[in-house]
């Protein structure tokens, strides 16, 4: 093999390793190209979904099974979609309730006391839950910026976890970090 072929193969492998970023960008490029609808309710939709992000981290820290990252996330997204479709309750109410149940379980079985990683994720649940609930409770125009800040800071949270290589699958941390930042940008600049 010549050096050019090896070089091309290395570039292809590098791009393939960044598949989470490519998938995240593919989700948002059509909105940017076609123009995102200026729906002020979009901030509420994103606010309702924001607690899912730290909840996934909390559940995975509790279980200690990073390989379950994508199934846990897909299950969470399915729950949020079902709650919206059937109008059973606000997704944020359900997600906060599940987070509280996991936290109580962690206190009762002593995991919260033993595991620094679980405590860190518990703080994340509280902080990002506060962003979501505050953004939903205040004026829609200001709430949009609070929810956007929550998504942006969760993107930073994801990239820190990607760098630390803990709690969640690296592919998820990368994908979620890119999605979170793009959601924040969309909330601030495109809606």
C-alpha cells in the first residue's frame, strides 16, 4: 500500500470515530436550512425534555452499567414521547418524579453515601432540573433563555464526561454534547 492510501484510510477512520457528531449535526442541519418555525412553545417543549438528560446520567451512575446508555436514553425518549402523545402528564413532572425515586432508592440502599460519582450525578439532576423548572415557570421570553442556558450547560457537562470517560458511553456523551449546544443555539438565535 502506498502512503496516500494509508493516509486516506486514516482520515476515513477519524471521520467514522466522530459518527456521534455527524448524527447530531444531521438532526439539526435540515432545520437550519429550511428555517425553524418561530414557535414560542418550542422553549416549553425543550424545557419539558431537559430533565431527561441528567436523569439518564443518574440512572447509569446508579446501575454502574455504561453499556446501557443508549437503551436508557431511548427508553427515556419513548416515555417523553408517550406522555406528550397521550397528554397524561407533563414530561418534566414524570422525569423529576423518577429522579426523586432513584435518589430515594440511592439513600435507602446507601449508594449515595458510598459513591462520589452518584453524588455528582445527583447534583446534576438538581441543577439541570432547576434550570428546566425555572424556565417553565417564568415568562415565556425569559424562560427561553433559562432553558437554553440549561441545555448549553448540559452540553458542557457532556463534554466533561466525554473527557473523564465515565458514567455514560463515550458515543452518547459526544452526541449529547453536540445536540445540547445546538438546542441552546436554536433556542437563543432561531426561535
